[in-house]
């Protein structure tokens, strides 16, 4: 049984909340500690913490968690919530000081590809410990990477972000144009939602290829514009 529970159907997925008491207790403890730590912090950091808490609840408690068991496309949305919302929000609320761009970029790139290796995907499906290890492997380097991105005033993090966007485009294309499904876990569940497993995989590729890339590409553009304006002579 996957960590998020049995795959829901279109009739019951909105009620498929993850009420794991250990997870909820951990989230509450982290929420209390984070709020106490930020009690005198700037509003931007508090807003980042609130956004991170919201993204974590969407990813791991809301019905999206269960839906990612039924549909690989929902798993892709789950990854985007974790990588493109939760991690940057954590970096805003609790930035890693002296964050190293290159190690974080390499770790994030490795985790992004590792999640799509069928054997590792199956292991995360079968074992909760592997599932959480894979989640940590995605969240932690993304947190460090965005910390470096927000703190540094050099082109290196921006180039890293654009390279990350290019990787997402390549991975999305591979999923979209693959002649067969890579993940047998969804063979029996995607048809319940009116999709074949291959169509579900193609939808996942399109989600990563277009809506997944756009926010990161826009962020890279904003940061590059800020860097160029800073370097202009007064």
C-alpha cells in the first residue's frame, strides 16, 4: 500500500485526506516551532512560512496526496508543489546562510531525475521510508538552491535555474513522446479516470513541460533583470 493510501476514484477523491497522526503531529510541532522562531521576523519571512505550510498541507494532507497514487499526472503536480512552491517558500522564511549553488543544483537535478526512474518510483510506492527519503532528496536541495538564488547577486544561480528549467523541459518531452508507459503502478488506476496509463503519462509530461516550467522561467527572468539593473552605471 503506498504511503498516501489506496487510489481514489472520481466519486470519492475529494474526501481522501491523509490523516496520518504522525504526519499531522509533526506538522503541528514544526508549525509551532517555526511561528515561535519567526515571532520578530520581517513580514516577508512570515508570509513565506505561511505559504510553505499551505504547500506542505496541499502536498501531503489534502486529497492531492491520494490522487497521486491513482494518476502519474497528479504525482507530477505534487512534485511541482513541493519543488516550485514549498521549497522557495522555505528559502524565503528560513534561508540557508552561505548556501552553495552548485552542490544544491546537482542534488536537486539528481532528485528530479531519480523520481522518474521506474525502479526507484516503484520502491517509493512500496515503502514509506523510501517515499520520504525521496521527498527529502527533492525538498532539501531545492530549499538550499532557492536560498542561494535569493541571496546571491551573481549570474551563477540564475544560470542554474535556467538549466533546471531546461531539464524539466527535456524530462517533460520524454514523458510526452514515450511510446509506452514507464510506470506499471498506474496501469490499473488511470483507466478509472478515463485515461490510459500512456495518456496519463503524456499529461504528466505536458504539465511539467508547460505550466511547470513557466513560473521558474519567469523567476529567472525577474532575477536576471534585477541583476542587469544593478550593474547599470548610475
